[in-house]
């Protein structure tokens, strides 16, 4: 996933996730624009314009790669356990 490759720091990933989230455009007003964006390109560069982000900018937190690996491991164990119970359920 892009968000997990964009930075090595979890806090930076979360800030970038908030900036790139859809709700940023619905919560900020034109008062937050310090300098307007003057050009766009197919290769996105963050930012050629400047937007002052509020201190209390909230957004959806993202799980770290480590958290996701732990979740996968836990779910695989759960799946294995459930599959081991399947023959018993079939005999009922």
C-alpha cells in the first residue's frame, strides 16, 4: 500500500493519510490557504502550494505494517483452529 511506503515514521504516515483523505477538503476553508496551487502534474508533488493545516486535524488512524502482520498471524491461527473443528461439525 502507498501509505505504508511513503515514510518510515508512523506519525508521518498518519499525518499524510489525514492530508490525503477525502475529508480534508470538506473540513478546511479557504482561510487555510497560504498560497494557492498554481500548477498540477501527473506526477503528484506534495505541495507546490501551501495549506496551513489546523493543529487539531483529526483523521482515521492507520495500522502499522507490524500491526497488520500481527493481525494476519492471529487470523491465520484462528482459521487453522476453525478448520480443525470442521470434521467434528460435519459428524454432527
